[in-house]
């Protein structure tokens, strides 16, 4: 029997505790030595401020905190601690002080020293600016040379750093109220983190125009500070949704978009599918099966043949990500012969000649998309020529910069931003997101071999949360944002194994991935619930606390399904508004009480009798446990305006 924490997070240990602090009219959440969600009333001022040590491959070197002290009198606070980052040849230690005062200002200072000589790409404070308050918002930039510039945060994702040479940045929170962030100790600049589907802008040092990786000598001292102040009126701007308040989610039946075609990738472990896995995968009603083929490698034929066999067993066409040298036209004809017209989509990079793109389309009949197997950043910075192609594609994952559950939930909103910016590149053509994974599959920015993961108990591409309720909640949120943004197709995860939707019959190879042999993962049920609405629509939903709970609403004619996720560590009350249901709803709960049944016997769980719940005048209330999902089914009509 799996513990509640393993079911929630894929691990036994609890997330670090939180503590609410006040600095005058500002509120902030203290967690693991960092301040997050700094707010003035309901308005988020800063999303997070943290100190980062990044190695020569942009890998984050974790720190260990000691001598941790917090003083708090309810309207002001003082925090201090020491932090040590040690990995391979990297050894850096620093002392932090964070002070919030009654005037509504907060100051962060860092006093550090390199204890060894090592190569690094970054050491310093990172300030995250939230999207909802900042996208398109005017701001004032104070530069290192003393000049002042009026500017604005970009609306579409900026491929380059929008703000350079900073010593301060100020933006408007509401009429007459402005937030100023002062920076000292080094030159700072701002990047658009939506390029990696992070839901924030980040102001950081060292500027990227400086050569990196750079060597920092033992004994080198590093001091930096960040100062946040509020200019203008100090009264609260609205009220924030607290942990005991109900989260309201409104379903807008008048705004809808086609549900993306959903698929999976062939498992990277290379093993064949067994009979039970085939049956369970067929129940997902997949639209395609992705396979990656590199024509410069001799084994591509065997891989292609295996993909054809699995696509026939699952009754779905293939999506082929093709790496092809420009001269391999003969191989394209051979590949078309092997795949026998089973290709619905070719994913290629922008370097493939237009004639080769047209040849792929003519030989197979499948659509051809150009893009990148890496992050949206690569597509945005190197805009492809889409001639001879139908549209564009890119992959995504939520763990480029940080890895905790809160960050992964925050970054869900960045997926919508990426699709909308991709649409600006390709116009009305299809946008495919392939694949969506919890961890990066590779590091496109590495400049040296990755040594940080060589002693890890799990491969760097594997996240134990794949088999958890959190993984299911994150998948639900991803589906919501990608569907509402108008993605034409989405490839999630793999078929089986550590990176799949279910465990192999042989089971896990590591106790650090505590799955049970043959079980499906909770996220399987999210994809199964969506698969039953293939060809239908996704209705727009708006949560008044999207970091706490959100929903995806699906409809197909009069048939309606709403999947609600609680992203919180605690139970939440949730009110659904705006949907009129013609009859009592069927309610199924996927939480720590039902998860093992749903994982071991997915067919029985889905077919079993469930609760019924009534809706009145387009309003419905329910309570969900931590990282739980509710699946609501019924017939819906348009709610009265």
C-alpha cells in the first residue's frame, strides 16, 4: 500500500513548510529561505526572489541552508541564514539577510565567496515578475549609465532580452501605485521566461553579452542587493484569496476552441507493448503515436518498423519527428515504404530544404510542420521559413529553471503564452506541441558533459511525480492552457515506463520511482477523460486563484465534462459558476483515498458507481483534498447571461 505522500508527490518527504509574513501593507510567503508571491492586496507585485548558482551548462547547483533565523512581529520581519552550494568542483558560500519593514519595503542582500575556482554561468539574485500584472504593462527603466527610459513589458514573447543594463525597474500596479525594484552589485537585465513556458519575466545578473561560462577564482567575493518599494497609495488593492476561502472557477460556455488531438510517444525503453498495456492504451482514444527517427543512424529502420507495428496494435497513425541530412532523399522514399501511409504528421527542423518538405508530404500524405525539438526559445530566436509546411511545432517541459511543485503549477500559464506567440509566427497554420514532458529530455544549451547527474539514482529525464496525483493535476492544467490557446495537437509523455502513462509489467527499476508493476499512473485518467471527448470542444475557464485550483471544461453536443484540479497542499472548497446542467452530475474523485484503486483497476474505477451532485442556477460547490481531481459529467446548456 502506497503512503499518502507517495500518492501525492511520488516521494515520502513533505514539501518545505510555508509562513506568511507582512511588511506593512505587503504580504509574502516564506518558503525554504525565499520570499514568494509578494502581494499588495490581491495584486501580485513579485512572484519570487531567489539566489541562483548556475554551472557551465546552466544547471542549477542546489544549496544547503544553515543558521536559519526569522524574526517577525506581524508587520515587519528579519530573516538571515547561510547557504552553501557544493557540486563537483563548485563550492560557493553566502550569507543572506532579508528585511521587510512597516513602510512596505523589502531588502534582500547577499554576501558570498567562492571557496574553490570553478566555471559558472551565473551567481546572483533573480527577481521574477508575474505575467498577469506585467504583460504589456508600462514600466520605467533606470540604466547603469544613469539614463531613464520609458518602456513596456512585451505582449508576445520576446526572443531577446527586452531590458538591458538595469539598476532599477518600476511598473504600475494600479493608477497612482507603482512598484520599484532597485538592483545593486552587478549589472542586471530582464529576459522573457515565457520562451521556456515559465509564467514570468526574470531580472537577473550577469548579462548574457558577457562571455560565459566564466571562471571565478577561489576567494572571489560577490555582494548583491535587491530593494523593493511601493510608491504612491499604500492601501490594499482588493482582497487576496486566502487558504480558507473558496476558489471560484467560472465556465464560459460562449468561448470555446477545438480540443487538440492528443497522442503519446513510443516508450524510450524500447520494449514491446504487452497485451494489457495495448488494451489500456486503446482506451485513451489516441489521435497519434510519436516516434523519433534519425536517418543518419543505422538503427532507424528497425525503430520505424517497431513504430509501425505499435501504431497498428493501437489503431492510430504515426507522428514522426525526423532528423534528416539534406542529401538523404532516397531514405525518405524507403521510410515512406516502411510506414505504408500511416503518417499523419512530420515534425522537422527548419533547416530541411523546401523540396524535401514537399517530398515528405507528397510521398506520405501527412502534414509537414517545421520547428524545434527543444524549447520554444529556439523557435522564437531562429524563426523558420514555413514554405512547404503547414505549420510549426515545439516541445515543452516546466523544469528549465526550478523544480518544486509550486513553480510547476505557476508555469502552466506560460504554455498558453507560447502557443499564442507561435500563432503569430505561422498565422492560421496548425501549432503542434510535441512532446510535453515533466523533465527536460536533453539540454540544448550544454557546453560541457553533464556531470551533476552521473551518480543520481534516476536518469535526469525521469521525475517520480510522473506516477503521482500531482502529475495528474499538472497534466490537467497543461491540457487546459494548450486547448484554450488553440494548439492543434499535443503529444504527452510516453506509452509505458518511468516517462509514460503506466508502468511496465516488469515494474520500476528503482525505489526512487515507487510505482507498482502494471499500474496506470493517475495522469492516465486525465488523458482518458479527455480522449472520450475527441473531436469536441474545450470551454474557457477562469479561476480567481489559478495557483490554488483550476479546471478544464469539455463539451460534445449536449454532453459536458468538467475536470477540476486542486493544486494546493490542503483541501480546498471550490465553486463552479456559469455552467447550466440539465440533470444531476456524476462525480468521480481521484485522490489519495481512491488513487490506488484507479491505478490498479482503471476500468473498474471508471465504470463504478459514483456520487451525484446537483447544480443550481449554473452554480455548483464541492470540496477537494490535496492534489485531488474531480471529474464531473452531465448534460449542459448555455447558462443565462
